[in-house]
């Protein structure tokens, strides 16, 4: 049978499945086990449900508009999937935290396996294997454990400053290099070099995976998996081509750095690292093949599964920060003034200065709120039927938290589109109690385990960049600033694509030697 004949057969089969599925869903609705109504929501179309009304590139904007019409708890259907959309911090806390036992599972997303990352801890169903892998991550990245990585993080931020001084036009590459090297060191005791093949693979896999995992993208394949039988060369099957590429790269990404860590351990390395620490503590009788696989998977998860928390959390948040500083020079003036008073210009900020540099923390919080890296967070799933405020939430429903709507709630953040760090400061200059933890790192038992590690990684870079540089729009030959329209990556994560930016040293005569003197004065 030719490929064309096979494609035609698949399409005929798909049409048959659609007809059968319509009847199946109608029967399901007729047999609803609850006397309570579903939450309000937009009227669905046959077969596709509400898929037609969703902006796949930025679904959080669609869901935000729905919340204005139907309320902060909305029901929708994407093909055969029940979707519950939360657009209120209170409801998110009530369900995902106070009822976390019922909302700590993950929905089955077909693209997770398709792209070869079905092992990752974050999308793993709630259960014993998830607990073991989560324990590996928690033991290394919780607050009192991740502090042992601070010297390494400081060393890496010093390298970042040198790269920004020497090659400011390559700032995007430098930020990604900083974030990835911090994590490879913390997980594997692996120190990548510029242009490192493994880091490049991780970055490319991350881009492919984060574009394919959103429920809005995966829903058609989940409803009609027969589509996957269509050849990858067929028009519209780019997702299958990307999956094939991703699976090839994923094996190297999982295996190569883990083998490096094993070699480092055999060489007697005493450097703090997740894999080395776990191997050093386990008894030989406990180090079964299954245990080793879970450790390997948990380590790889630090890059992709936890992407919104660790790798992308750091580099992408710093990109948003740089953009905000370029667009808002008045904010830089205020933070530069505080840094000059607290730190001076003969050294760079350290974590010891953090309590006094409240405006830096305010900028960091506003960066996380202004354009959340994960506007819809990661989806949860209802383990059992539930009723909330008189509305029925069916078992198995995908529960999506619209972080964007929560971060742009006008009752909590007036003029939410404005970048205003002052909203996180009290009149006396101290920080408010709103630390945006839930906006930045999620809710409930599935909250990002690497939040404390990411917090230090991001703050260290922000504070030192602000201390050494003035960020601004580049100027043309006539000395006029060259404006631009920011463009954003979309998918599970959203952050700005590289844009023109000038890094002007704040200290006259700054060169590599002078920078090293300032760094040495800070240690």
C-alpha cells in the first residue's frame, strides 16, 4: 500500500472515529453522576468543543476574556477533554492547596510520550515513582539544601558579567549559558563551555517540548490518536517531525551528563551535585536498576520537566527583566541610586546585601508578575469528582490555572500592564508580604521544587547586572534611540525573543581587569 493510500485510509478512519465519538460524548453527558451543574463557560461546537475559540499561541488571553464573561471558574471542552479554568488566586488556593489530595495528579498528555519525555517527574502521575523522583529533587533544591550551591552560583554570575562586558551583543547567549551552567553544575558537576553540544541539545529539546505540551496543542492528538499514523511528511504534520527529532536528542540529553557524573564520582569529586550526592548516600543493595533510572530521570527533569522552574525559569526571566529595564529607564535610575548607597561602586552586590536592596527584589517580583514565564502554569487533574461553590468538577478533568489572569487582576494589581516595582514596596521602603510565589512557581503539592535555587540564581544576576550596567536602547548614527516591538516565544512558556539592547558600564574605564578587581573586592 502506498503512503498516499495509507493517508487516505487514515483520514477515512478518522472521520469514522469522529462520528462514533460524538455519540459517545453525548451519552456521557446524559449519564452525568452529579446533580450539580458544571461551571459556566462558552458554548461548545460539535466535535471540537471550544477549541475553535482558543488562541493557541496565547490561550491565557482567551481564558482571561472568558473569565470576564463567565467568572473565575470556567468550564470548557477541548475535543473530548473536560477543562476547568481557574482565574482567581483564591480559587486556586482553595482547590490546589486546601484540596491538594484531589488535585495533585497530572492529565495524560499524549505529546509527552510522543516527544520522548514521558519519564519527566513534573508530568508524571501522582504516585510512588513520582514521590521518589520528587524526593531526589527536593533533597537537593529545597532552601536549606540549595544554599550549598551559592559559591558556585556566585562564580557563575561573575563569569556572566565578564561575558556581558566583552560581548554585550551576545547577551541572550550569555544568559542562557549562565542558567544552563548553574544547573549542570548543581545536578551533574558538569561545567559546560561556550557552545557546549550538550547545552545546545538541552536548549533545542526544551524549545520543541515546551511548544508541544500545552493541552490546547495536544488535545487533537489525544482525542484522535489515529492522526499519528499519518506520515510525518504529510502537510500539517510538523509536530510529528519535531517529535522524531526530539526523541533522537533526548537520549543523549539523559545519558551523556549522567555518565559524566558517574565518572566524576569515580574520580573522587567532592563538589556538591545532585547525582553525586545521591549516589554517595545510597547503599549498594538499594541502588537497583530501577532506583538508578529514577535518579537519572529526576536529574534530566531538572532541565525539561522543571523547565519553568530551573533552566528556562532563570534565563527567560532574565530576558524579561532586561526588556523591562530597557523600556523603563526611570526604574533603573531608582535602583541604581539604592545600589550606590548600599553597595557603592567598588564592589558588586552579594546575598548579604539583599535585605537592604529592597528595590532589586521589587523589580524581581514585578518581572515575574508583569509577564509570567508560565502564563497557564502546568495543568493539574482531578482525581475524583468534586463540588466547589455549587459547581461540579468531574473526575479526570484537566484543571488549568490562568496565572496570567491572576497576575493581571486589577483589584490586586492596579494598572496591571504597567511595569511598576513600587507596588511591592511599603511607604517606608520595605517589601510587602506579596512575594508572588504562587504566580512564579505554582500552587499545591506540585509547586516548583527548585524555587529557592531559582530565586538565588535570578536575584544574583539581576543585582549584579544592575550594579555594573545601564541598559538602554541602542542608538543609530545620529545618536537617536532605535525603538522596537517586542516579540514573544509562546507555548508552555512565554518570554521575549532577542531584541536590541545596549550594555553601558556604569563605572568609567571599566575593562576586564577592573571588573576582576571589583569582583575580588566582593568576595
